[in-house]
C-alpha cells in the first residue's frame, strides 16, 4: 500500500474551543487539543467522561455546540463524515452478515459509485462500472493482506472469530487510505488473549501506515501499551496529556494517579509537622530529609501517593498487619492494615505471607508524590535532590 507523506511542520488535527451539550447537560465544556501527524493518541477515562463524544465529533457523527475542528488546516466542522478523510472502527464491528469479507472490506468504495453501477445487467454493459468493480476487488485484496485476511476473503462474518472480525473492520477503515483512524473501544468485545493479540496488530498497523490514530478506551493497560501519547479525561476535561511514562511517573493530580496503574496507587492522608510527615499518630521515617527545604512551604494536610511496587516489607519501618493476600503467579499483592490507612504492596511471590502476619512497611520516597488535600493537584517540590531513598 502506498502512503502519502504528511506535512509534519504543522499540527495534523486542531480542536479549538469545542463545546458539546445534549439538552441541558454539557459533556464537553471547552476543549482544546492539537495532534501531530502520525501520532498514536489514546483518549483514556471512565465511562461518561466525553472521550467517545469527542471521537464522534471528529468523525462527523455529532455536531459541536461551539468551536471548530481542522484537519490538515482545513475546517471540517460542518462537513459530512464522507468528506472528512477519516475512518472509524466501532466497538461492535458493524459488519454486514450477508456480505463476504471481501465485500465488507470494499463496501466504502462501493458506496462512492453511482447506484446503477451495482445493477448486474447495466454494470456488464458499462466499461467504467466493470473497471471500478475490478479496482474494488484489487484494493480489498491489498488491504486484506495487510491485516492477514487474504485467505478469508470469501467467508461470511459468522464464519470468523472475534479477532478476525475486528481485522475486517480495520481493513474496511483502511480501504480508502484515510489520514486519520478513529477507534472507539475496538477490543472490548474480545477475550483477554485475543485482546492482547489484536492490540499488537494495531500497533504494527500504525507503524506500517504512519497515519494518525486516535483510540478511545477506559482500559489503562491498552492506553499505556499502545499510545505514544495518552490524554486522560474526566467530566469532559483533560486532566493530563503526555507520554505513558509521564502519566505513571508524574501524575498531575490524584485522579490521574488513581486511574493509571494496577494495582491502584496508595493515597495516604498525612499531616505535616516540623519532623516530617505523619500517618495517623506515627511519623514516617525519612520524610523530613526527603522534603528538605520544601517542608516549610507545605499546607498542614496533604496526600502522600506511592505505588504498591515502591512499598517493601522489611525489618523496620511502619508497623502493620497483613489483611489480604492476592497471589498472581510470579507476583502477589498484599493489603496491609496500619495506623490510619490500608496500603497495598506489590511483591514477587518468592516469600509467602499469610493473613494476620505482622510486617513493617518501607517506602521508596524517591518514587513518592505529594498532592493537595483540597484540589488533588500535584505539589511540585522545590528542594535539593538529596537524601532520597527508602524509609528506614
């Protein structure tokens, strides 16, 4: 398949001041976003956050209440879907049960032809109709090969597995070589093994086509493994926009911190004193040295965030009791009840723990975060990067 190069000096997609309301309910209050050519952008968030609505606005399936959308510097806000140079892949595949794989793939090209080209007698008498029909077959075979469906062109959708049906939907989106692929939770109907396999196929497809992909999901594993850029949304607003590493290592607020990562981050309500941070009535060792000069500027109450893999069970530290053990093969997740909180700890399975065991928690403070208790915003610590390490 030939690929037309983009002008990479300008944003490929520009969304300016988009507002979308349904009756008296505003789903997207005021959204601005620029996407560069060839990016794989994942819109991540819970159900109802507005991510699918944004995708439908890009596709032309919904009209914005305000704002403009541009693709390649062209204002497409008021254009019908077929004029936008985008293709959408739905969660439900939306295949025609009575058509073969080849006819399903080529259907978008068929719809571009005059209706009378599809009447058998007329099409046989018109050289142009015959030529276009042959072009459709050739093009369908090309894109089917790109997604490894070349041996299934004569089958009907009912004769295919879920992963194969999803590839038919992808091929149908590819048939007219769009500059933008829009994918609305395309893997949610697949089982875990097929989901992982198809996820890898979509990544390879993006690398091969070098097109702009915008992918909607509520599954943070999909987002973190597929996207070159992940946009976390909640209540119609962008919470954070960055690489998967940005979201995981430097979450902008408690919503992002809690939504990204499995198991979820530990968020502890702690008090600030001259001696450092305190959880319940217990001081957290090492926090004064960790915070340094930033300690004096903190509000009296903050949230300490630390991911389960950065908490260890050692010989000293914060005392606690094992409340739950979840064994996951080579790993285990242990819930520990301590003064004022329950923490989850992610460890390998080399040592076995039992419910009721007395343990001590050690924090890798170099991986910890502080957030405001009122707004949930991340607190940037202006301090010397010294004395970082585990609590003792």
